[in-house]
């Protein structure tokens, strides 16, 4: 029986458009041909594991550009990439009336603060474990272990919803159930197959 429903955030509760951020870097003369190369050069993992705070991340972004970059403008660009998915947020709120609902996401403090302030995502369910707090990112086993400890999760009673197959595979290796999210309807269908009342 499922008692706990754990949600990822990115591409589940919000969709992301990174192009305006890349355009911002390009406007300052940065070599920013694609997202992957930029994230590697600013070492996003350091930020999302809590080893580097938001200001440090913005300073690394500024260092990519030959023209001076206002850090407040860089911050605004970095946090403006989200499009809320209201159906998924409403689903999580509904489920929290019958189940224990938690958030487990690879995210740094800048995005977490923004999503909490703008969309109140921190109010969903019964707790959240951002990776910058956990000090480790999915699909590393450590973040699932910490979620189990922090939220008293019994793996066999827990289902995890995430858009990345490798993150779901890691959860299943701990004994969790898993749903690879690719849309509201398919996720609701998969939850119902597990006996979750949606």
C-alpha cells in the first residue's frame, strides 16, 4: 500500500526555458552555444549540492562574459525560466489530503527561493528535501537515504515521480516504487495502477 508520494520539481511542477538565460549571457559577450556547456563551466553541481551559494553561482556566470554583468540582472535572468504546471500542483495538493507528500529535487538555493516565493511550492505536502540542503544530488543513493531518514519513509510504501529515468531507477534500487513523469494523464494513470486515489 502506498502511503508516501514523493515528487521531483523540474519538468514535473514547472517546465523550464533556458534560452532567455543563454541570450542574456550572449548579450554580454559570453561563449554560450548551449545549456550543457554553460552549466559545465559554471559547475552547477557545486551549487545544487550546496557547496556554492547563489552569489557564487552568479559570479561564475559573470566570469563567462567579457562585458561587465550586473549580478542583480543575472539573478533575474537565472530565475525567470519557469512555467508553472497547475494540474500537477493541484494533484499534489489533492494527494496530500490522503497521503504523505514530499518534494525531492536537484535544485540550488536561488531557484528554490524563487519557486517558494513566486509559486509557494514549499507549501506543497509535508516536507521538502532540496539537493542543496541534502548535500548530494539524484541519482546518488545518498539523497534517497536522507529522504528516508528525514521523512521516515518506508521504501515499499513510497512512490517517486520524476522526469528522469535514471532517478527513478535509483529510487527503485532502494525499494521505492517509481513513475517516470511525461505528463499529467500518464502519471495519474500510473498512480491509480498502484492503488493511489487521485
